[in-house]
């Protein structure tokens, strides 16, 4: 699912940048391309919330002792908090963009900026050592 999130965000951002710099009008088709980033992000967030409460690396591990360990702190606090902020930013970007259908290219700008910031936040707090192949 994580790969779909990254792919969906990249497709949405590239399409938004093409529309923004191509000076096109934001259409319903472009709004649907924005959903390619929004839907996987929200699904992954739901899976993440469930895992946070059932995984021994999540809330169950929360203690002052765990805050001293950088890996535990990443799983307990930094990763969840950063992902919540990223999901909020991506949702705000989509919400702002969908109100711009049929107008100028501000919808593209909204998606490109908010999804881009969200993607940077996501990439900054992924526990890369836990990904397959590492």
C-alpha cells in the first residue's frame, strides 16, 4: 500500500505541475487525477491508525524510556505525528483545488504545493530500514 501512496502522490503532483505551468484551466478530469493521491493516502492513514494501536511498536511501547531511543521515538511519536500533518495538508490541497473547477489554474497550484509538502513530510519520516529489501 505504501508504494501506491508514493505512486499516487507522484502522479498527482506531476499532473498538477504540468497543468499549472502549462497554464491550463482546472477541470473535473484534473480533480479526479488529484484523487489518485488523496485516496491511497487516506487508506494508508486508516491502516496506520489501526497498526498504531495493535502493534507492539506503537502506543503499547509508549514510555519515557522509549523516548530516549531514536528508533522507538520514530515509531511512537515522530512517524504518526508527521503522517497526520501530511494527510491534513494533502486533504486541504484537494479541498481547495476542487473548488477551482472551471476557473484558472489555481487548482493545479493548490494540488502541486500541498501534495508536494505532504510528500516531503512522508518521505522524511518513513522508517526506511523496515522497508522490504533493506
